[in-house]
C-alpha cells in the first residue's frame, strides 16, 4: 500500500467524519477523554507530576498549476512521536523524533526515521525565568516562532521560508520568560543541521527577542539573529547564509472576531548570498470558535537583484527554480474540530515570481489548492 493510498484513506475517513465530529463540539468532554488518554497527571506526586505521549500527524493534498508546469501530490508533511515529562515540579524533559510517513511502507528504519526534533531539559524557576538546554526550536519571525501545530495557514509563509532557519531544531541553550507585560528570550545555538545533536564546528548563531503586550489581546515583538556559520566544516550547516536577521512581529485582535498578524523582516547575506527583505500580512476573521477565514499576502525580494528567493513550498516544487522577487496571495478556511489539536485547513493561493533563475525575462504565474489535515497530541 503506497503513501497516496494511505493518505487518501485517512483523509477520506476524516472528511466523512466531519459532520459527526462537528456535532460533538458542543460536548468537549468527548475530545477531552480521547486526548487525556495519552497523558498521566498527578500534581501531588513528589517526583513525576506528568507524563504525556506527544506528537503530530500532518498531511497535505495539493494541486499547483502554472502556464508551463503542474505539481500534484498527496504528502505526509510531518509525523512526530515522543514524550514530555514534568519532574520535581520545576523540570521538564521532552524528546521527539521526526519520521518520514511517506516511507512507512518501506520496511526500513533508516528510511522511516529522519531526525530528533525537541530533545531538551528545561528548568522553570518562575514565569519570568526558564532555562532550556538541548536540541530545541529556534523560533523567530512570525511563522518561524509559531509551531506547525498552531499555524492558521497550511504552510509557513515565504518570509519564514527565506529568512528563518527552516531546519528549526538546533542544539543550544536559551533563557526566556515573561514579566509585567514584557517577554524576552536569549539563546545561543550551534549552526549545525545534523540529525541528532549539533556540533559547534559548524559555527553558531545567537538569538535575541523582546516583546511587549498591547492591551489585552495584542503584542509587538522584535527578533534579532546574529549568524556565524562555518561552511568549511565537515558537518552539515543548518542555518541560512544570512549574517544578520531582524524581524518585527505584530499580533492584535481588532475586535472580538477580527484579528491581524503581521511581520516585517530583513536579512544581510553572507558571501555571495543576497540581502533579503520581506513582509507578511495576515488578517483573519473568526465566524465561530470552530470556523475561521484567513487572508494572507507575503512578499520577499532580493535587494541585490539576484534569483535567491524561494516561492511558497509547492509553488517552488512546481517551478523548480528560485526567483528574484516572490509574491504569495492566499485565501484560507479553517475548521477547528478540537482547537489546534484537530483541524482541517484549506487554502487557495496565487504565486507570482519575478525573474526565474537561469531563465531570461521569464516569470512564474501559478495557482494552487491545498487541503490539509492537522492532528496533534
């Protein structure tokens, strides 16, 4: 049984069950019982306060078309499995692995297993001070600092695709917290992109982030990254060829139902890589707690007029080339069956890429449709 057959069956079951599941939203205890089954909790225990089996399963059905090419696929985007334990009230141990569900029928562990993702120890002294050591997500930019479990569009924007480090999980240490309406994060990480724990022979990068609440339902945050990778190392480098990156992230609920997220970001290229600038604007409207409409415009350009910019994930697969400037317009519709833990996301998008790499005076014009299943526990 190949991956397309497996995915088609899984997606068909979910879609056919949507009316039944929707009726159950008035009784959240039904979902609570299912998700509570994977977690043990006892706050009065001396040693182990909680133990949860964690993970996510995400699949896409996509069709992208342009004047010259097309790309269609049924793709398991992510399968992650692991655990999270709270010990001695102040410590958390978390470890997950990333697996390739597309190769689940190959009977080969080497093809199924991809890498470690979160694998760290965290000490929480208070809400204003936590320390995390080990392999962890290095989040910056709007979408780069948002877990794939909680995105409100199926894929991260082209701003994150080009200016964030899409390897995401790096070995290092971070100190962070919240106090009196302010938030902060200071982190230092290996630039290594190794599948397990990274090596500092690949270089390093530092992340500084500071944010402030705006009223009860808004925030403004500034992220800065200094990146010093070593491409002469024998180890894989996982960071982008950008030396300095800055991102200004804004989130605000404008009314009870209408909100907006936005991001302005820029990066200074290393060596022959381009300086990049990008913007991401994403208003959304919550019809109910379960139904949400999202609009998005994202654009990224090379300030050096080079074809160094990637378009959105599947448009890039369709074109097979980078561009000088990329524009992405998206209309999305989300159905939250159990919040972000079980949702069905759909999007129609238009991608325009100026000056395809290696092709004189040729642009990319294309449309795409994505239907995505997102499940996490």
